[in-house]
């Protein structure tokens, strides 16, 4: 089996970044819920916000290093739809069930 080393590396990075992006989005939603319920101190809110911003910056750097767009991390799960929610401002593709 012939494998292109660069393609294998890029696909592996894509998979890892997809998992990290999924976890980042879940952490962000949980943080928003906790803020909305007033379960955090102002200091905790600041720390979580700063951590999420740094993580987002690092994800952007890694995507750029491997020439990946945010859409490249959104795996198509076939009939289940995309893995991640669509990005704001992206063109919404209607679900076949909605038509």
C-alpha cells in the first residue's frame, strides 16, 4: 500500500483538531450555561473566557499551519448531518427532511 506521508499527516491532524474543536465548543456552551445561571464568580468568568480565547487562537494557528479551514473540521456524518454546528455567516444548506 502506497501512502503519501504528507496526506497521512494532514488527515491525522484534521482528525485530532476536529476532536479538539468539538470539545472546545462543548466547553464553551457549558461555560455560557453556567454564566447564564450565575454559577460562576466574576474571576472564574474572566479565566474561562481567556482560556477559551487562547484555545481558539491556537486552533486557528494549527489550522493555518496545515492549510485547513473551519469547514474542514466539520465531518459529514451522512444521514446524521454535520458533526459540528455550522459556522455563523456560513451558507445554510437546508436539510432534505425540511424540504
